[in-house]
């Protein structure tokens, strides 16, 4: 069993910043990939950013240069630093982890990010 504690969401003005955190706990031996997804109103879920156990990261084109994903392996925690936020970034953000040797992802409960003036 894997559980998550997500935090950092909220309301922010365009151009502002937020820092999301997601701490995983439970039956964890080794985490492969950690990622952030989001689901905006009326849209499909999309991958925002992901980071491998070795620290390599990938970003959606829409957030590249504005968002930074990082992880603290000792704490089983993934972060998402979001800068220069835009209204189109408004969505529910979900963290996920892929465990080594497990063929499916675990998901957090989601945290709302609203960018509005």
C-alpha cells in the first residue's frame, strides 16, 4: 500500500508562484519515476513533469521553462516549483509514483491550483 500527502495548492494571481509537494509513504522499497499530472476543466489528464530516480526530468511543452520538478529520495517526496503561472495552468494536480518492479502507478488525491486575477 502506498499513500500520499499532497500540499501547496491554492489560489494565485497570474505571474505568481506555487510550490507543490507530495510525500509518499507505505510499502515502498524503491521508487522509479515520480511525476505530476494535471486535469484542467473540460480537458484530459496530461503529464506535466516527471523525474527519474537518476534525476533526469521531462516537461510538457506548455510548462517548460516555468516549472521545475525535483525529488528528495530520502523523504520519498516529489516537488513541483511553478513560476510565471498562467490561467491555463488552472487544474487539479496529481502526483504519481512508479515503484521498481510494480507494473502500475500509484496516485495522490490531487490538489487544486487556481490561477486567476
